[in-house]
C-alpha cells in the first residue's frame, strides 16, 4: 500500500481496515493521533528482529523516567510515536524521522523486554508527525469488545 498524498510514509504492519480508523490530520505531513511519544533514547530493537518481522521495545529499567514521560500507563493497543526513529529497512536512529506503532507486548522486568511496539508506519525528514490523542487505542478505534 502507498498513501498517495504522503508517498514518503512507509506502511509496515497496518491493514486497510486499521488505516481507515486511525485518528489523523493531513497537511504537509501526515499526523497520527497517539497516546504518548517515546523519545529516541528509550527506543531499541527488542529481540533484535528486523522491522519487517519484529517489534521495538523500551530499553530501560528506569521507572522514574518512564513515569516522568507518562509511559507507565501504556495499555495493549495504544498508539505511540517513536521520535527520531526510522524503521523503513531496519530499526534505527535518524534525526527528524518518526515511527508510529501500537503497543503489542506487556512490560517486563529487564530493559528491552517491553513494552513492545509493532511499527505501523515510518518516515524520514518530517513527513510523519503525531499529536496527543488520549483515546488512540486500536481496540477502541475498531470497536473490539474486551
């Protein structure tokens, strides 16, 4: 799939049905509504898999930092933005890039084992943005009952 109005945005693990319900604003950049933004210094490749088949994980056991960033209340299904993260061909740091993902794994006691995030889309150079949307959870957006 390609977004005709935003061809620099690479779609990764997003179905047409999910894409249709994502909160967004379209302008010079595509902006996606997210519950939280995760700074680049906390982003890592998790289990070491590629962006085509693996997830990103928070790389810290610093609970005070997690709480200060408002990441201690993340739920499965929450949409999050990954700052300065490029996942077009593999996960890595790239100033100005952004990835949007969904929390897909719960927290763990060791750095790199959660919360896990599956990347839905990514782009370099400011082509993809985000804004805070407290209700941006895919279960709610898709009407999935618990």
